[in-house]
C-alpha cells in the first residue's frame, strides 16, 4: 500500500510538472526559452543557424506575459545589403521575414505569417529593412506596428488589414516615405506615430493614418513630452546654410507655438531626454537646448567644447558621455562640466551607456568586449569580460568563454 501511495505521488508530481506554465520568456539570438518561477527550462525552440537567422537582434525578456496562451515573436533573417559602390557585394543586414505564433504552454508553433516584399531592392541599390516596434493584443486579433506599416492579424494567423505610413496605401515602393521609430498609445482608439522626420495618428477604428510631414525639408525627429510634440523644423532651406525653429504641436498636427524662430544653423543630429518637467535636446553632439515643459519655453542654450555622444539621467543628475576620450560630463551651474574619465576604455564607435535602474548603470565597450557596472557616483563596482549581447530593462546578457549569461541588475540570473 505504501509503494502504491508513493507511485501515485510520483505520478501526481510528474503531472504537475508537465502542467507548469512559463512565467518568463527569454528571446536571444536564434532561441526562445520558456522558464518557470525557479528559472527552470520548460521548453526551448532553436531556429536555424544563429549566423543566418535570428528571433531577436538583441536580448528580449518577457516576464509579464500579456497572454497566457499564445506568443507572437518576430523572426529576422540576414541577407546581403548592397552598398552604394558595390550594389551586389555589400554587407550583411537583418530583415524581418516572419511573425511566429507559439503555444506558450507547449512551445509549439501554431502558425507563422510571412512579411514578404521588403527585401525588394529600390533603384537597384537599396534594400528596405523593417522592424517590429509594438504589438497590441486585441480580443480577436493583433495590431502590429512596424517601422514602415501597421498590420492587423487574426488570432489564427490571417491577415486582416495593412497600410504603410507614407501614403496609406498597400504600395511597397512608397514604404520608404515614412519610417517610424516609436508608437505611443493615446487612448483606446488612437496611437501616436513618431518618425524620423514626421509624426501622425493611427485611428484603430477607422484604420486611417493622418501624417504630419513636410516634403523637401530636413526636419529632425519629433519628440513627445507632456502630451505635446516638440519638433525642430527646417524653416529656411538654402544651399550652404539652413535654419531651424523649435516648434510645439498638438498630437493631431496643429502648430501650437513657436518657441524660437530661425535660431539654429545646419542641424543634422539629435539626442533627447525628458526628465523632471524638462526636455533636453542634444544637437550635433555639442549644443544643448533646455525646454521647460510647464511654461513651454526655451530656458537655456548651452554649448560644449567636447563632442558628446549621448546624454542620460542617473542618480538624480544629467550626465553626458564622450566615448572617444572616455570622458563623462555633468550638467551643473548652467554649464556642461567635465566629471570623470576612464583612461583605458575608449570606444568612439561602439561604446554605450545603459541605465539598469536608478543606482546601477552599464558602460559597454564592444571593441574590447568589456562591460563595466557603475554605481550612482559612476564608480566601477563590477567588470565582466565577454561580448555584450543586449539589454532589456534591468536584464542584460553577455557571451563569455562558458556560454551566455543573463544578469538582472548585477546579479547573475541564468546560464544558457
């Protein structure tokens, strides 16, 4: 009787193990891994060769699953992208080719939808890449925003609707007309589209795209802050010199206010940060605009003697980085002042700063395969050797001699 009871218990435990539901999905390179609450692997899908195909361009960790039954995953393929000088012998570039739908419980592919057409060479020298920006699960379908179009796909993998952003037409040739970088949900029906030099509204019910875009102008990317759009527009276009104005728009494309008119020359690059009721715009790597979001006014224009690659908010302060000289700068006393220097970690082209949480940051040097953990005072508190693979919120991954390690903060969470 005792043996029978033990057997029943074992059968019960095995049955429970089989019924375990994933609490976390890790997508990295060419693999999708489902984990339970104790980080035990429930199932794993590996698709093709990681040098050729990939489910993700970098790390993605889903620890708050929007659906308990299915998961939509973008899949990329690498192909040769021709260069201007050698249109048939260029470099490898990743392109979105499929959307996979997986059974979360079992890890089985239910269907896959092919996003064909965007490999097309335009004018014989350009291939159009595409990325998924945002997925919105609905009752009976998915709304999927990519860099070039919006799609609706049913829960069984059938295409319901798609339009590109530039013309609102199903025209592959015109997809290059508007490239979106971010999508924000305004309400249940409207989504704000933020592009490289344009912005617009997508209405879910009417399936219409209303785009604010200017032809033959070199406008910068619009920034959404405090419910409004702030846009550096080229207002004077001349052969040698162009001038820009800082304008404020409503989300529906109406000009609300011109904060400063024709006051910037030849602007071509922008980084931005929104923090503490202020908008910080770093232009051409050396000029900083500060906008008060409460009064909608330009409060300061600062110029740096060094070329700055990025700006970030960390430990309650605004910092800047010059990766070429490994220097950190601090915004204080209405000026940009040098703060710290790392003598041996120089990577102008591939360096990066990632904020993990309010007290931990990562300094990435891809050239030397080094990841530094920094505290809120920018002191080095951790150093790891290996190839940096990506970051998603407070998760990050590195590939070393003994495989791939995923950290959460500075704590090792998972070996793959």
